[in-house]
């Protein structure tokens, strides 16, 4: 599959509306491997700078986003504590697109269909620039962590178990 023509996505338009700078970086999509580590290798960044966005669901039926480094695994107990929930699990894949407006491999907090609370791993602040999905497979947004946090209102927490 070829890299897409670079059209502005809703996520990019949101950053524009907030006056926040970013770079759109296209890459060739591999439908067999939508992992953040694969995306990182294609856009030339270390996996710890490419953040993946996961939709989760609390035991109370509320949804929250978890934003973690591409080379890490989400610690559900840490996320539950951060979100004030007894238990939290990944949302079923069939619910992701209807709730966020984004396909698997393209989920982002930015301009998601529903404004769920977002929790970002504290390591996000270790980088000058991070990469997140632009809301379309084959397109990443490079943005300063402070600008991403401003745009998403994400709160910082230790959310990972370390390298996957």
C-alpha cells in the first residue's frame, strides 16, 4: 500500500485551530503490522518517541484514552488507579471506530468523535518531539509534548510496564 496523499486530518485541523505547530509525516502502511514499533522504523524515530493511543473501558462503563510509548505495554492497574476506576480493560476492537471515529492503527485523542478523558505516560515529557497518529493510517503527527498535552488535556501518569 502506498503512502497516502497528505491531506489535513481532523487532528491536524484541531492543532491548526489552537495555533500549535506540528509536522505531518506519511509512511507506507503495512496492514499485517500496524504496531507503533513498525511505524517508528518507517518514520525514522525511536519507538519510545512514537506514542500509541489505546481506548479503554472502566468497570463503570466509562471510556478513557491511554497514550503510551510504542515500545511499552500498558499497565491496566496503573491506568485504573489514574482514572479512579476499580478495573479497566482495553475496549473491544469493534467499539473503537464507532466511539472514536478512527480505525485501529489510526486512533488519536485529537478530534476523536467523543471527548474521553486522556492519560499520557509521564515519559512523554522526556522528548523534544513525539509522534502520534494523525487519525489516518499512513500518517503521523510530529508535535512537541507540551503542545500535545495542551491540545488533549491529557494528564500525566506512570502507565507502562516497560519494554514489551
